[in-house]
């Protein structure tokens, strides 16, 4: 019986979305999941990640369709904001649900 | 990872720069000054100046340093519900505010009891204190609870000594502006503008 439960957990781990599982990307998605949108500077301050790190992870998340990028201006300063797409929110919620099941 | 805490932190980042404190303080000094010059009806126009002032200073000072964040839809709904509740409470206490002004303007407060006459100079500051407590509830910024307490102390002093309301309000505003200014200075020194 325990072996079956263990196997079930293994399958759950295999099912985990690798894109969301990576710690830095998970952190970025977590921050975006609780707001409507946030800009680069906010994510830099809130996550403590480097700008290079954020740029590369955001590019991957955007490519996967998890994050939408909007470029605009705040006064004369360029303002790039990020928001979670429906697909991204679904992937993030699904990941958390799977993780909770594994942990429990 | 606790998402509720992340959300609270994100919402709190809208007020952590101290600008809302400094501008509220300036607004309070303005209310006191208008009271002194018998232009109390003009205080209704203050939000029309203060809210854009907060938005402009936030865009110039806070966003380049701390970044921009738009709260979640749930938070926006919650905030507007709280704002509606605060407005309802505000409208309920407004008659007391008007009564206090009328009593103050009447010489000697004829026709009113002695206690009410003595309470009158304190009522406007108590009401402003209530507004400061409401702001604390609305924004989650704890400093506003302290300002609310300072308002109550100022009102109590006003009740004991009969000091004019405008003096209480200006003193309260000056304290809030000073604390807010200190927060803004601390924010600027700890959040340099990063070139991205």
C-alpha cells in the first residue's frame, strides 16, 4: 500500500512543471501571482535576484506564454511591466497543488 | 512560500516610502491654516490638490527607486469596500464636525451645555484622528495609528486647556509632516535609483 503511495508521489514529481519548479522562476511567478502587474525594479527589490537573472528567466516565462510583458513610460522613464497570463496562473496553481499533494 | 504575506508586502510597498504621511501632514497643516483664516469650507478642495500631489511625487520619487506594482483585483475590491465603509462612517460623523464649527463660531456657545462648550475645541481633532485611524485600516500603514493617537492626545490637551482647534490641527500636521519627511529621507537614502 505504501509502495503505491510512494509511486503516486513519484508520478506527481514527474508531472511537475520544470519551468515553474526552478527556484528563481518560482519566486518571480509567486510575486506576480499576488499582484495585477509589477515592473522590473519592483521584482529586483522584492526578490533580491540580479537584473541579468530576472531578464533571462522572464524571457523564458514569456516564451512559454506564462508572463505577459508590457512596455510603456512613466513620465520620461521607460517602464516595463510584467503580469501573469491565464496560462501562467494555471501552471503556477497546478504546480502548487501538485507540490502540496507530494508533501502531504 | 506564504502568498498572503507576499501580497501584503506588495500592497504595503505603495505606502512604505513615507510620501503619504508627509502629504497627509501637509494637508493637516492646510486644514489648520484654513480654519485660522475662516476658510474652513475650502478644506473640501484639499483632496483635489493632495491626491494628485501624492501621485506625482510617487511617480518622481518612489517608483524609480522601489518600482511599480498594481495590486491584485481582489485587493482593489477590498480597498474600495473599505473606502465605502470609511466614507459612510465619515458621513455619519460629519454632522458632529459641523456642530463643533457652529459652536466654536458662536460667542460663548450660548444655548449649549458647559460640557459641550468645553468639548467643542477638541471635536475637530478627534474627527481628524478618526480619519487617521481609518487611513491606517485602509492602507495597512501602522504609522497612521500613531498619528491617530497623537490627534487624540492633541484633542485631550485642547479639551483641558481650551486651545483653539486650528492650533491643535497645525501641531498635529507639523508632527505628521516631520515624521513623514523623515520616512521619505530614509527611503531615498536606502533606495538609490538603479540604472537597468
